[in-house]
């Protein structure tokens, strides 16, 4: 009987996988066509409302500019009247359709040149042509214009030089501060992910002697959402450096980071090796790139994070957000632009019994910020992650702690095990029956005690 049940489950599992693949092929083939249609629809609407064409990444191949190859795809980025060479992910402009992806050939070795999409060139030209800072501050018609999402736009400085929104708790007297803790949230999130969960349950000792600093990343929450940004790794790190490390004159600090924030945490650790006292990563997006895929590492990562499957639902959502520029813009138009309505609906339906801070945490961003951050940080950092982890292993003496939810369907638990393999001293802990979000939410007190133990035992 036991053998019969095992065989039955195996057959059902195989049938389920086949059905998932078949339905996914149909659904994403439709989305391929829909994204092309939406491209033209948005061009018409953008021109009608804002009197200009919005550049997109649909026209990526034949008219691309070929430039000498450095360490990966690069683009000249205009910021504060200076030209900088910035890293951009090729997944922004090289995303094959479902049919093309199924018939794709093995990746060829990298050549001495690389291609930069004409869409990037068009964006750069647009930046150079914009001479009115106030016009840059105006949100796109498809983005939210509420006070929360645009609280930064009232500042007198240019959008590129504005500081991030930072939530700080701790002693008023700087002499009483014993430790500094920087909290970095993940993708489509905000500082509320920390301030509304574990901040309230920290012990009185922690709250009276530790400076707790939670930041809204560039493009998210209450932080600036500049239209002239490509939201590269460099831009995100520079803004954290300016808004937190420099502003608060931090000489030593701990970092706690979730999901995408783990990439930024590692980048900061590499940049400030002597300042890091402990590194705590939750659900880090680390996928070791297998041999034969090095030439297209970012493409490999995109297929891991967004496998174009309708099940599980979180994979379906990630796939739409990652593969389809205009479909994902429609999602932002529906959800993010109208987050106040969703907030009202949630409060009405639950009669205020459910905390709605997650509405602000997950819906206060622009499509431009989410699209570029997803590709340039998650996918574009593929070639950097291993070197970052090696530097942390070999050159940093801080403790490294990694946490993951057993049922995380967005970033599998193997990601954390891979970090542990790369950094042998790292302590990897898997929470049973927890996922990408409930790794914290639902066990706030437990995790707060974990963090306090890490900080207390960190090497001086």
C-alpha cells in the first residue's frame, strides 16, 4: 500500500508539472504579445499626456551601439552634470519570448565588444536634454502623486542629490550610543518592513543604547524617485553612504538586510571592511552560476528568479515583473498609483483589525525604480556576488549570519546554503514552515532576540 501511494504521488507530481508547463507556455506566450501591444498603447498615452515619447527597452537589438568591452555591460550615466560609467544589466534589453527562449542556443564566449541598447542611449539623451529640474520632479502620469510617495519632491535640491528617507530610533545623546545598526529592506518594500515589525519589540536595553537606522532605498517608500536614474548598484550604495554612513558619521556598524537588500549589504561590507561588526542576511538572492553560463550570468539569474511559471503564484508575479516591461508598468498603474484606495479597502474589509503598513511597504514605488532596481541589482549583480562573498570570507572578520524560510518559493533555501558554502564561518539558520515574508512577520519577537544576541556577541 505504501509503495502504491508513493507511485501515485509521483504520477500526480509529474502530471502537475506537465500541466504547469503547458499552461505557463500559453499564458506567457499571450503576455509576450500583450507586452508589445502595451508598448504602443503607452507611447500614445505618454505623448498625449506629457508631450514626449517615453523610451523603453523593446527596441534592443539591431541598432545597438557597440563599444569596447570592460567588465560587463556599461553605459554612460549623467548625474549632477557629470558623466559616470555605470553598470547596467543586459536583462533590461535582452529578454527573449517564450518561443525564442525554448529554442535558445548555448551561450557563446564573450567577445571583445558588447552591445548597448539604443533605448539606453535614448534615455541618456533625454537626461542631457532636460534642463528644468522642477520638471524632473513631476511624477509620471502612471505613478502615484500622493504626499507619501512624493514627500521628497518638496526639497530645494536636485533629485539626484536628495537624501534617502531614514527612520532613526535610539538615544538622543550621541554619547549613549553603543552600537549602530543599519537595516536595508528588500525589493518593492520600505523601511516599514522593519519599523513596524521588529523595532517595537526590541528590548529596552537595545532601544536605550543602540541607534537603529532603517532606510528607504532609492525609488522606494518615502525616498526620492528620480526619473533620470537607472537605479544601478553604484547609485543605491552611494545614496546609502551619503544618507546614512556620512550623515550620521558612522565609524562602525552592523547591517541587517532582507532579500535584494543583501546584495547592497555585501557591497557596503566590501567598501567598508573595517567598519562592519556583523552581517545578517535574510533570504539572500545568491544563485551560484554554473560553468558554461558565465558569459550570460545575468540571464541565468533572471531565469532562476523569474522562471515564467504560473505556479506558484509568487513565481508568476516575479515573472511578470521581470520579463515584461509594459505589463509590469500596468501592474504598477493598477496597484501602486492607487495604493490609497487599496489601503482604504483593506481597512474597511478588516475593520482595522489588520495592520496595513504592508500597503505602504510594498506599494510606494514607481515602475521606473522597480524595473531598473530588479534588473540592475538582482540580475546585474550576478557577476559580483561571488567576489563579494569571497572578500567577506577572506578579508572581513565580522560574524556572518544567514536566515531563510523553509517554504520560500521566491528565493529557495538553497540560496542561503550556497552563501554558507562560500563563507564557511557563516551561520545558516532555516526557519521551519516560514516563507519569504514570514521569515520575520509572525515571529518578530523571536527574530529580535536573535539579532540582539548577534550584536552582543559581535567581535569588538
